[in-house]
């Protein structure tokens, strides 16, 4: 079976990408058997200093408070957990160390679970994910990761080369991309998240943070009409696969509202199958076993 190639342009510290996780994971559950997804790290925040500016969202300079307010608003609107105190306790100076770490994990084929682990650590765990020591510690929580190898490669040239390739690709958006940003220096890049799919004929479908699951269904049907959709999971099956998830993620994948998803998750918790990872908010992460807790 031919599989569709997909480039997923994102950044570990991007709140829009964190809030896209419910849709992304639904895509992976439903069509992942027919996709080869390459995570492209976009380098959202090279340095939090006087030279940084994001005119679209009114962000600039070094003040952690404005970044906190912006990310709190985004996460609140999308019903995803976020402990904004990370911007007071461990305000990141750059997202590039985490981007490089994801590329190092990718050298072991573990970029997807590692990227998720970094997102959870930043958005819900108040962890300093711009520090190499912390990034190595997070690697130990990814099943199958050779942590010693990761620690060598996160400081090595190959992960940095792969990140440089990602930065270049991010700043060469295809004409069909719907979300393209203009940087302070006038360069253009994909907005995050952006997912570009391509079939073996070279036909392309582009999706961004405003895309719906129906958009994905239509795009995939055009690129590969024979790609079948997996049936929606129940909450237990979803957590068995993804280990930890927010209520919104489970609800979207299972096709229920947040309240119903939470009731089912609470029932699993009472049966001892699910534990709660606190997030600093009233929106928890549900983890399939205590061994999966962050």
C-alpha cells in the first residue's frame, strides 16, 4: 500500500500547535496507517530578546508576561490545559533547543512521542524545556529511547543539520499554503501548525490551524480515494494507544462532547485504569497507567 507523505510544520512551544493536538491525534488514529508523517521544527522563537517581534499577536521583546497572556488566551479558547506560571518560573529564552532535541529523537524514529512529551512538560508541567539537561531527562520518559545515544546526539552536528533543513523548508512555503506569516525581516514562513500532504503523483493538500477534520477527510479523499478510515475509539482504547491525553483530545477522537468524555474518563479512573496528571488548571491530563504519568 502506498502511503501519503506528510510534512508537519510545528514548534514545541507553539500554543496553536498544542491546541491542534486533538485534531492531529484524531488524524493519526483515523488515517495514520496510510500516512508517513515527518515533523518539521519551525524554530518559532530563536531568542526572546529585543529583536524578536510577532506583529500579528502583538508579541515582542523579553517580557515573559505578554507571552503568558497570549498562550493562556489561546489554550482557554481551545479548552486545552496550560499552566501559565511556566513563564514566571522557567521562561524559555528560545524554542530552538527543544527543536534540536526533537530532531535528535527523530534519529531513533521517536520524534512524535518525544515532541509530545516536550509539549506536555512545557504546557502542563512547568518544565524548563530550553535546557539540554531537562530535554535529556524528558527523553527517559519515552518508551524505547536510548537515552545515552540521545544525550550525545542532542549536542551533536546531525540533529542541528536536520533542524537547519527544517528551518529552510519552513521558510519556503508552497503556493497552496493557506497560512503564511511574514517575519520581521520580511521573509515568509508557514504558520504553525501547517500540515502538507503529498501523494505519489505529486498532488498536494495543505492544512493549517483553522482546518477541520472534514477538511482532512476531503483532502485525503482527493489524494488517495482508497485510504480507509479507522473506526473511532472508545476512551480506554484511545489512552491505551496515546498513554496521556486531555479531555478535549479524547472527546474529539471519540466523537462525544467534553462532558461525556470526562464522565467516561472518571469512570475509568474509579476502576483504577486511569490516573490524573495535574496540570495547574482544572483541565487534567488523563494517563492510562501510573507509569505513564509525566
